[in-house]
């Protein structure tokens, strides 16, 4: 049985632990093999290349967009990448070979970007397509860096490994992502080598265009389906837990043993990704289970996500949420009974490429919760110019999730827990599927709400 395993950026930055806990562990000889590893860039590198995933702080890509000195920024980036390399000298990374590889890759990237800049300056091409190409080129650098280093380290530690570079830097093959993956694995015998694969894959559809920052998990998913993996494993720096230990305390949280793809989708929708939803679908359809493991607790079995799991006991299994959202309420006295009113509103959202997390309606109002970073001034201006009254409020969203929470009184228990802490519910949503109860609350009450719901619905003992 082949397993396909993804290693996240934070874990990759602690590669001595990855080497000892994941790749070597208690294995010897042939036990090392029949595993394919898909690696992310080291922690922070993709943020430097593109922009900070959470804060939006610009990276090299922004300089290219604004026609500023991206070459100097890439030189500065190279120094940072070489500094990262030095941290792995103790586990036998050959620094001279690693430096030669990433220096050459950075220089090739400069050449490509300079050519794109010249074409862009001509005014004869679609600007958006050129910018998307630049974004693809930059994104690929981080994963190539970490995958190459990983192979070098494994080989120098006596483990056979193969660098599988899906970035397509040295070919002009006009093929899809799936075709590139299939081509890459045709001649690889996983029983005698460990493929270390770039999380970035070049393809005609553009992996950044299709999936943006979730691209490495999409590569991981597609490889798992292509090779018919027995299991898809994701190594993170934490367990998938009943609640965030940093909020409720380690003593009041525990790893989730089992859950299903529906709950994983709900978590992804609020930014607490077990796996990117566009990456999980192929695995779900193929019937491949996902295992989420903690890199630093290798003996723990982790969380298994399956297609059909449903808890025998009806209960809430996970408390989660976010305090980085805004609620937008559109109120219009002419809304009542008007067919297609919300359709017109959704068309506005579509033009701004915004998806809502929660939507609640009554006769005269529609309330949507979206990410705060998506609450564009132009969007709000258009909504206010279209509808009678529009209210925008910074809020938090707290959720009670589970594979089987259709138990009478669960909603009452949740609302009661919030009431007892003096937390007002400003909007609420629950579908017929009953896998997720969502409560919109005052942002300042977010942590109190998580603690209250965890105490009431997910007691550790």
C-alpha cells in the first residue's frame, strides 16, 4: 500500500523533527519506502514571494505588479533562503549543492519575470494573464527549494530519495496539472525510493489561478488519486482538536479521533482547514481516507477523515470559529415577496469574487457574513447605492460542529451557554444537515464564546 503524505510549511521549517519523527521514525530498510511526500515551502517563504496569507503584507509579487525593483527583492529573498539552508547543516544538507540549486532557480525566475515585464510594457497583451503567470513563477520557488533540500538530506542520511519537480521550469510542455503528475510518476518505483514532490504543479489551467494558496494540498490530492493511495496523510504542527488549545487550554481540549468530509468542509469554510475543500473532493470521491497527524507526536494515530463516518453518539465534536469576519445586513422594505431579490444581491457578490460564510434572511433583511479582508470599500459603496439600508459590522463567528448533532436540546444548550456568559447572538444559522451551528456575536466576546461552548458541549471528561 502506498501512502501519499503532505508536510506543511511550519513542519518543514523543523525538518530535523520531520526526518526523525516522520521519515525515519521506527523504520528500517524497506520500511522507508512506498511513501510519497508532497512538501510545502518553508514557513514564511510563500508569504515573502506573494503576500502574507493572513495580513496581506505584500511580497515580491506586489513589486512586480507595481513595476518596482523585484530583482533586488529576489536577491534579498535568496539570502533568506540560504540562511534557512544553514539551519539544516546539522542533518547533512550539502550547503554548496543546495546553494547552487536555489541560486540557479532564482536567476531563472528573474529571467522569466524580466521577459514578462517587457511583454507587459508593450501594451499588446492582456495584463491579467501576464500577472497570473508571474504569480505562478514566484509561487513555485518555495516548494522547489524545500523539496530539493529534502532529497539531498535524505540521500546524505542513507535513504534513497527522488526529487520530483512538478514546477516545469525546464520544459515548455503545454500539459494540464493532471497530465504533468501522471507523466512524473510513470517511471518511479516507490518501493525503492522516496519521491519528494514539489507542492506546486505547473499546468495549462494555472494552479494558482484555480486554487490560489491551497495549491500544495491540491497537488497532494491529485497525486493520491493518481497512484491509488491507500491513505492520504497530512502532517501539521498541531492536532485537529475539539477546540483550539491556545484559547481553551490544553487541559480542556483533546484530539478528534474521527470525523467526515462534511465537517472538514465546514472547518475549511471558517478558515480552520484540515484540508483545502477543493483538494478534499477528489479524495472523497475516490474513497481515500485522510489522516491528520501531529508532526511532533508521531506515535499518536491522529484524526481520520472518511466519507461515511457518523458518530454513534449524538454530540458536538468540535468548537471553532473566527474573529476576522464582518456581517453585512441589507434591509429593504420592498424585499418581502419579491422573487429574485437575493439573486441580484448575489450577482453583486459574484462580481467582486466574494463567497459568504453564513447567510440568514427574513421578510425584509438579508444578513451575510464574509471575511473582513473581502469587505472591499467598492463593494460596500455599491451595496449602499443599490439598497435602502446597508449595515456593516465587525463581528466574530463561533461554530459547534459534529457528524451527528441532531439531538433535541443541542441548540438550546449552545444558546444557553452563550446567554450565561452574557454573550448576545446577533445572527444564527443551521441547515437541515445539522452538522454545524453558527452564531454571529460581538467580536470582543469571541474567546469567551469559544470557552463557553467548549465547556457546555465538549467537556473533556
